[in-house]
């Protein structure tokens, strides 16, 4: 990525009750968003800002890992992950106080396990979304050989 400035624009249109539609001028698919069901007026089955916040850290880790792995010539067969964000009431109000990222990478050569783990850790430190958050990020990576 160059040193130039990048701008990402989104739009949100209220639909009804506690639900809206998120879109982008970049032609991305629209996404329904709503208050999570744990809050008054919340709606199940629709992405919430809280889900999107956690997912942004998870997706950033993956895309950063892919770039660093390519630059490092690390071949991998599969990348999957799970993420968990904890919402708590604090002195400052409700906050996502922590996100745990659990990437699982399958590599061709089990001898490269330690190298792959270092690349995952480097990706977490380089992820621009995680660096932009004040939420604590915990990494629980797993690297395995082919099944």
C-alpha cells in the first residue's frame, strides 16, 4: 500500500424500527444492519454494528496474512478463522472490551509451522483495523499440516 490517502464511503438508510440498509458508492452488495437482539428493539438474524466491528478485525487479519504470506513465499492450503468480541458495560458505557481472533492455517510443509505462526503474528500487528481500535485483540492461532 502506498503512502497516499484512501477514503472509504458508506451510506446508511433507515428502513423501519431498529433496522437499516448499509451501502457503498463502490458498488458493494447492500447489507441489512440492526440493533442486536440483546438490546431493546433489537432484531435477530441481521448483522449488527457489533458483529461488523468484530468481523472487520477478523477480515483484516486474513487479508493482511494473505499479503504477508505471499511476500514471504509461504504456501498455505487453507485459511479459516473464528472471532469473538465481548461487549461489556464499563465506566464509559457499553464497549467491545476485547476481541479474540482464532485463525487456523493449513500449510503444505509442517516444517514451516513456526514461520507460519510468525507471519500470523506479524499480520495481526500490521492489521490497520486492529491498530485503529482501542479494543484489546487476542490472537490464538493454529497452524497445521495437511490432513
